[in-house]
């Protein structure tokens, strides 16, 4: 096939212990999926159904990389998250079989231009400028289900320059991974290569140039991101 411009490279994430990589098709994100975080963002987690936003596939950043402080923000935030990799697609997936569609799991960081997100929220506009910017989806090496199972409990912790900022347990998710997959698949067809970032605990906060951000999820390891000067 001939294209009129050069075709972009296929975005992908690393697979732990392998030279093979996981191709990324889409990135879905679950908003306010820990009760304490929903409250710190001024919302009532007991009354709101799950909602989703997306990031472009080429927003992916690997473990150990430096992310330049992004433009048009003065309030750049970290968000520690469990990432789910879809290996088998489907529509209207039954919750009881939803985990059969998961290829593996990873540690992630949903980087956010918080001031732009909140401004959009107040104006009733989409969150894209606050969430879907370049290099905004840090995803560590994927670990296949055959090795790690389906983590439903386990500590999720984020530190900045060695100081703990977020500290919770995966069991605190309001909507579980099977529920998230089932709900997403009612709206659109999931396909292999889709990633789902499942939400962040309370304690979100700012990053600045020179910061070192580390996230660890029990059983999945740790990832590190350094924040560079504005590009």
C-alpha cells in the first residue's frame, strides 16, 4: 500500500522478560475509580457510574524515560494506575468471562495537566487538553496473566523524590477490572492492543522539572519517570 505521507510507527509497550512488544491500539482511562480520590476531586463516588476518557496510542512512554514538563500548564500531576492489556477483543462481554480477554498487566502513570483539565470540567468541555497530550501515558513492562494472574489486591504506591504521595490497595477500586471491561464493551468493540488505565488513588499532586517519580504495584514491580525541563 502507498500512502501520501509517511505512515507513523506503531506505538507499543515493553513485555517483561521478552524482546517482543505489545502493540497499542487505544488507551482507555477510568475517571475517579478510587473513592478517596473522587472525594479529593470534589465528587461523590457513591452516586456516580463509571465514566471514561481516552489518550492517543502514541502518548505511551516507557519505564525509565524522561518526560519534558509539558507546555501550557502550571500544574502538572502524577497519577499511579494499574494498566490492563486486552489480548482478546469482543462486544458485550459478560462480566463473568471478562478476565479471559486480558493479556496482562502493568504499572502506569496517567500524567495530567490538572489546570487544563479542571478548566475544561468547569466549562463543560472535553478533557483532552488536560489528559491526552504528548507523552502523557507512562506504561511499564507488561506482565502476562500466565505469570501474575489477575491482581485484585495489592499495594499501589507512588513516591516523588523518595517521599510517598499515594499509598492504597487495588482492592479499593470502585469498579473492578471485570466490571470495567464489561461496561466498556457495551459501548464499543474492544480489540487486541487496547490498554485500560483503571484509575488512581487519592494523593495526586504536582511534578516539577528535576523530579523523580516512582510507582510500584505489588506483584508487578516498579517504574520510574524523570521530569525534564520544558522542551
